[in-house]
C-alpha cells in the first residue's frame, strides 16, 4: 500500500503537526517506558510521562482540561481495528512509526467501513501530531522489522478504561469498547474474539516492513 507523508496537504483532513512540543523532554521520558518483546502494549496513564516538563504542555493543548499521558509500545504490521474518541488524540514517537487512518465519514450508517478507505501515514520520530476526533485510528506500526515503536498517547483523563455495565441507549453504543472509545474491527482480529463490533470489510491490511 502507498505510505503517505504527514507533510502532504491532505493529511490535514486527518490531523496536524504540532510544532511547539517539548521534544527532548517527551523523548527522554518515553524512552524510559518498557518495550515488549512481542506484540504491543497500551497503558492509558504512565507516571514517567506525567511529569512537570510535559504535563503542563498537554494541559494547554486540551484547553485546561486534565489530560492523561500514556503510551502504546511494541511491534505491529496489521490494521485489525480502528477506534475514535470524542476528542483529539496526540501522538509522539521516539522512533519513526506508521498510522493507518480513515475518517468517521467513511463509515456508512451501520458503521461499516471498507478497508480500501484506509490511508497509511509515515510519522517521523520526535514529531508530535494531533489526530482529530473525526479520524479513525488504532495501533501504530513499526516500519522496520526488529525496531519497535514507543508512542506517547495523550487523551483526556478517564479515556480507554473498563466500561461499567449500563443499558444500551443508542445504536452507536454497540461500538463502545472502553470509556470514550468507540471501536470497529476486522473479523480476523483478536478484537473480534473479544466481542468488538465487526464492521471493517475487505482485506485486513498488512504493511510491508523493510
């Protein structure tokens, strides 16, 4: 598949580059987070990242709403699933990484999405990006075999935690997989085995790694 640059104009439909980030502080803190030997690991909130050099910057980005700073680290080369939140997510990698993105408007009224609508974007290391609330996204991909990713994940506090039992109110509730996390998946994914909403049709995309 074609790997686009975040410098291309049409990336603006999905997100933006944030130029004022405290790059050195984020990188050094992120490098102190663990890298799994296989697969990927997500932690919603990590004390190594919630420090005085970084935290105030993200509080400002969220308009003085308290953020949570966590990470997604590891190895991945598959689409598998896509999620969205009611707000933007900010990402920063200590190594280059790839994001597979689509738009919420690419889904039909039954939340079905063709994987042919998914675009791949290459994110250089030490670059902070904002992924808009209107953008479907999920686990990063490491572009080179054997070199894992460490990616900061900034979201409003309380996102991506276990749901409490409650009555379904809207059709969209079928997608709710965690707090402030609506997720669709491909039938071949592990997420499907966990009960996630299966509505990604077509190929479960694989990114060729160098």
